[in-house]
C-alpha cells in the first residue's frame, strides 16, 4: 500500500471501530507487537499463508457467529429491539428508567438496573457503582478509582467495587486474548 503501511492502517481501523476483526498477513514478524496493541485477531506469515488461512478463517467465522448471538433486548410498550453487546458502552439509572449509552446513540427502557444486570452476560458487564453498569470491552483505562470508556466518558468506581473491577477486567482481557488464539 503506497500511502499507508499495514500498521498505520490497523491503528486507524482500531480508532474507528473497536469491534472490527483484524488479521495481519505479513512477512514482518515485528508486526506481532503492533498486533497486540491494536488487538488483532491473528497473524499469518506469507510463507505459511496456504496452510494458515483456512484455520484462521474457520476460527474467525466461529467468533463472528458467537458474537452475533450476544445481544440485549430492549422492550417497551411500543418497541422490541435487539442491541448487540459490543454496541453497549454503559448503562445507568435515570429516575424509573435505565439509559443505554451506545456507540452512536442512547436508548432507554423502564426497568430496574438490577434486573438489567441479571439479564446481561456477567462475563462482559459489571456494576462499577450503584446505578451504573459498564461493558468491560469499552474500558480503555482505569486510573485510581476512575474508569475511562471508549467514548471518552469518565466514571467513578465505588470503593466497594474497585478491586472487583480490576480483577474482572484482567480476566476479561485474558479471555479475549485466549479467544483470539483459538
């Protein structure tokens, strides 16, 4: 690619989308370090491409099928809507409603936040303070008792949840890395 190398392209893709699956096809093994930084799905060396591409494609298709099944259903008197987990950044209580902060918009549902938390996958979502649930996928950084989310929001983690948030985020990241390895 004359205008941009694969590393820069992967970084740009990751800036625009947290959920895009990136596979490096390269002769440069030093891209592996870059791949971890952009959370690449896998790496294929050009000398092994014929052997590796079918396996990587099979694993990628399996991942896409699993991811497609992960959604929350918002039900109101006038609406029934499936929201993919990866689109949900956080959920917070507002009066009698819960507000879903999505990548592109916000939606609401009249329901107790505790009920919403019960319906979500506990490996992906967790309470960080009373009345606020975050998607672990969208945590960019934890600094002291603050969590920075992918949309730039900063939330305070309650003292009672800080240790659990750190542990669960570590487990989530380890599981994601294991999933990428197959």
